[in-house]
């Protein structure tokens, strides 16, 4: 019985050694050689994207919406009394709802981009604190 265990143990150790190349601190590179565990964007890139949403996408979307509303309202007045006016009004209402959703989404994405960097930093600091010895966690030590 002891020999069976020894053989089985040796077999399992050899099999485990074949899988020892797996690493949990990175992701494989495209060529399969392993790779670094880097984020897809830096905090500066996230800020830049949020600023682009705020300074370009939101104002330009609003400007385009206002222009479309003015043109559509003019067309609705021009077709007053016709079924086309009713149809244009319905299209304008649908457009306004879609723009409202888009503006909300842009605002949400902007806030998420700005908040993501802070979340990562706080998470890293918290994880680092978890690894410090208990005696070094308190700022009262050494007073």
C-alpha cells in the first residue's frame, strides 16, 4: 500500500510540475510568451478622455441638438395642418428622448472615468495596508 501511495504521489507531483508555468500576476502576451499586467489606460488618459467628453462631446452634442430642434420646429410650422407636421413632431420628440439618454450616458461615462483612477489608487493603498505588519498601521505608534 505504501508503494502505491509513493507511485501515485510521484505521478501527481510530475503532473503538477507540468502546470507550474501558470502565473497569476500577469496575462499572456499575444505571442503566448507571458506578459505584463498593465492597465489599458493611465489615470492621465482617463482624465483626458473625461475632459474630451466635457469640453467637446457634450457641448457639440447640445449644439447639434439645438440646431436640429430649430430646423425641425421650422419645418413643423411650415407643414402645419398636414400629416407631415404630426410625423415631424413625433420624430422630434423621439430625437429629444434619444439625446437626453445620450447626454446622460456621456455624463455617466465622464464621472466613471474621473472616479476610476481614484478607486484604483484607494484600492492599491488599502491592499498595501493589508500587507503591513499591524504595528506599523497606526500613526499613533512612535508618539
